[in-house]
C-alpha cells in the first residue's frame, strides 16, 4: 500500500473518531442509567448471525 493511501486512511480514521466520539460518549453514559437491560433481545440476533456465519463457512470449506 503506497504511503499516500496509508496517510489518507489515518486521516479518515481520525475523522471518524472525531465525529462519532461525542455521540458514543453520550450513549455510554445513558447505558449506565438503564435499570433493566434486555440482554436476551440483543443476544438472540447476535447468536443467529454467528450461527449463520458458521454454517456459511462450513458450506464453503466443504
């Protein structure tokens, strides 16, 4: 990868962090105030995606 692409990538990464950090910080503060987090609602879709990826890998590797 040429140097100019690496420099551009670093600039883009810094810009992403700069633009998204205030919102992420606010959401992290709000998540600590949640009384009853619904973990099952988040874990079921994540588990389904992981299972789907494992099935795809198994089908490709044959």
